[in-house]
C-alpha cells in the first residue's frame, strides 16, 4: 500500500507526507515541471506539462488499496476504477456513490463557462479544512496498517 498525491497545487502535501512518515507508508508526490519540489519522506516523480500527464501517470500507478489524494474529479474517477481509496484535500472521500454527481457538476460548470458564464473560485483555505483532511487521512492510514 502506498499514498499517491496529485501534488500540483495541493495544499495538504506537508500534512500527508508527515502522516505517511509517522505510519511508515510509502508516499509518492507527482508533479508537472512547473510545480516541482522535494520533501523529506516522499518520493518525487516529475512529468511533462502536457495536459493531464500527471493525472494519467498517477492513475496508472494506483493499485487496489492505495490511497490517492486529489481535488480532480476526473482523476478520482480513474483511481476509483482501479480500486484505490481516493481522498479530497478537504477530508471527504470520493466513492462510487458520489463520483457520478461530482463529474456531472464539473461538466455543467465547464459548459457554463464555455457559454460565457462565470463561476466562483475556491474560498480561502481554512485550518478547519486542514484538520478535517488530517483526521480523514489518519483514519485511512490506521485502517490500512491494521488491515
């Protein structure tokens, strides 16, 4: 079992790497060449800036039982199809039960923007979001270590 992080712009990389080190679980950070950095306790994999190159590289590495961290609904869907557990940066888990609705919302927002509409960007990240993510990942890691 390993943790794979879609690390381009991910605000919880430090939290995730710290928890992986605590539980002695392998952690991979996947970036494109525009976002690369290194952290002690994680392996860094860097890919071309081509559209979705990091997403495809991550999905192809995901195996049953792995934990994937991403805010990308499309990537989450691909990883769920590979029987990985997928966690959003806000601490909620993607499931077969919620991914369809999330993908539909993404599609509708994209259509709205293509027609000239505007959508709101994300709100400023809060400490409560970081804590929710930390609790959720801790629970998944404890379950994986025990199971």
